[in-house]
C-alpha cells in the first residue's frame, strides 16, 4: 500500500462517519445492501468492530473480551456512539510498534496489519452501504478504492467474487461487485 494501513483505516472511518452523521431520524430502520441488516444494525456492527480494536491491539484475545460488546451499542445517539468508537479505534492504531503486534482473533493469530486491512475494507464498503441505504450517492475516495481493490485481488476470494470477473468496469463497480454489491 502506498498509503499506510493506519492512514487508510482512519480515512475509511472518516468517510463512514460522514455518511453516518447524515442519516436522518427516520432512516435508521431502512434496509441496507447487507441482507437482513437495517442502517442501525449496520452501524452497530461498525461500532462493535471499532470497540474491539483497542482491546485486541492491547493484547487481549476475542475470547478474553467475550460478549462485552454484544447487543445495542448505539443507545439514543447512534452518531455519537459511532464517532466515539471510531476515534478510540484510530487512537489504538497510533503507537509506533502497533503494526508489529499479533492480534488474537477467534480463528487464530494474525498480524496486526492484516487485521487492520480487513477493518479498513469493511469500513470502506459499509460507507457505501450506509449511503446507499438512505438514498444518497456516495463517491468513495478513489485512492482507498484502489488500495482495497489491490488488497482484495491479493486475498483468497472464492471464484464467484473474484475481481477479474467484472472486466471493463470502473474500479468502484468492480470492488462493489466483488463484495456482492451492485453499484
């Protein structure tokens, strides 16, 4: 990545925050492109991911964190919950040695850089999901789309989601199709 993963993750969260902040009071129950999820459920998922970051980067395992972040994490102010959780996640990625750490996930240990890359991709795609759910066109940061596309192309994807199966389309459309979205 030409942009470091910490910066890419921060920028993806910033873009997502901009969309979350624009969700209207009557739009939290609108369906999203994520099957079975409404906007509130999707944002709750993102908050949960963000809240795990400081815990996991401090050396705790998913098992040790347990069900601490289960249930409704949004309360009466979903925007504030997202902003607070995203800021905590970004702060947790700041230490100079963070990328050398190992993150203890439910399926095994992974390098921190890999963990943050997955979080970055999730935040970027879900930015599009939130905007789409509430009927707003969104232009994702082209540099982040390129970085995510490069990462996804290098990751092991099943044949039905391979980026190469969407030739001749712009990078965002190809990336969205690889993630099962139609942009």
